[in-house]
C-alpha cells in the first residue's frame, strides 16, 4: 500500500485503470470533461501492475479498476464516482483537490 501512497502523492486526481476496461475509460472521460488534471496508471502496462492491483484490492477496491483517488483520498470505483456526479458533488471535490479552478 505504500507504493499506492507514493503514486498518488501530490497529485489532484489519480486513476488506476486497465486499457481494456470500458468503465475506466468512462470515468476518465467524465473527469476530463471537467478539465481536470489527472494522472492515469494503466495497470496492464506497468511492470509492477499486478502488485499494484493486489494493493488496491487490499485497500477495498472491488473490482480493482477503476480506482479513483481525489486529493490523495480513495474515492472508490465507477459506482462511487458516478454517485458523486449524480449528487452534484464531484465538481466540488475536484475543486477542493486543486484539479479544477472553475
């Protein structure tokens, strides 16, 4: 889990994804639609991707991708992010994290 902390440190938005995951792509599209700065780690393209994926599962990410961190805090997966969007809370969270300025 320390590797996860170092990967999300000082980044407003981090998404752990797999290049073949349509839900990961949808969440990336949603967040980038706000104009947010984000870092995306494609687990299937990282040399230590399986290790990172295991750490995400240990943190409670089920399924393991997408795993979204905003302001260095684990938000969760697609369901949690979409719930924030439906409740009109996602933009405020992105603003507080410094990912967007509007």
